């Protein structure tokens, strides 16, 4: 589905900024890429959202927004730092708002919007926090 809405380009650009930092070694939980890690699901679901979004496979994004948000909620503060948690919540919120605000789902796919956690739509999307940006990192 092609998105022609005027604000979509700027929204997509901001989402891309988040995507560039979401897997920063400074932010991801320790050992998150090990399958036995309690944070593995969070990181995998967030990355699945990224892959689906980048490939414009919007139909499935709401399902993985829910999985990522639920996994983040189950992850203990000892395992997931505050900065990473906030980054992920903001990122997922940006993607959720994009899917809804720019009508990314076709008429026969709109029922999938029900999977988007209401909490993500209640978060006001904000710009990537500048304190997370390290010059020359990307």
C-alpha cells in the first residue's frame, strides 16, 4: 500500500532515526542476543517490527507491536535499563501512530489494528532523545 499523506515522510524519517539507535551496543540489554536471555524476546520482537516496517509489510506490524510491548512489560528493570526501555516505548509508539495515522492497513486488514496496544497510542511520540546520539556512532 502506498502512503501519500504529506506528514508520512517526516514521520518515517523520525522512525528511521530510532531504528539507527535501537540496537546500539550502548543501549541493548546485556546478552540479549542469546536465546536463553530473558530479554531475547524483547529485542527480537522490536527488530521484527523494524524489518516489517522497512519492507512496508504493515499488515503484520500490529501483531509484533503487541508482542514487543508485552515482552517489554514482562522484562524486569534489572534486565532492561531505563534508557533502553524509554527508547523502545517511544519507537513502538512512533510506529503505532504511523500505522494508524497514515492508514497503512487496507480495508481487509484494518482488523489487525486491534492488536496495537492502546498504551502505545496514548504515548505522545517524541523526537529521539539527543543524549542517546553519539556523534560518529552511525
